[in-house]
C-alpha cells in the first residue's frame, strides 16, 4: 500500500450545502481541534467560533484543492492561516 497516494472511491456532492455548525460553549473552548474533509468555508466558520485553541489541524478536501474549484486551495490555506493568526 502506498501511503503517499489516495484514491477517491465515491463522492456525494452537496450533502453539506445546508450544514452550518454551531459550537456549544464546551466545544468552543477546545484546546485541540481537527477539521476534516469539509468545505474550507465551513472550516473558517468553525475556527471563528473557537476561543483560544492551542492547535488546529486542517485537512483540505481534495475536491477543493486540486483545481475543480478555483478558489479551493486559497480558501483552505485561509482557514489554516486564520487558525494560526487568531
């Protein structure tokens, strides 16, 4: 198994179009946060709700990063930059 490559087996588009997470008080005070394969705009929305995180890891969804959405890579980087500049 090559751990340096990935294969997408299935993609269901638009399942999160209405997804707008609101963090509880307990979660907004989290020290460590992992933002998985979601739209970078949702990542930014979540980051903005965090109080004083110690570490935030952003995982860029490859559909947004490999050119299918022209601003995807820029938005994913924006989410991570916002996390570290907060």
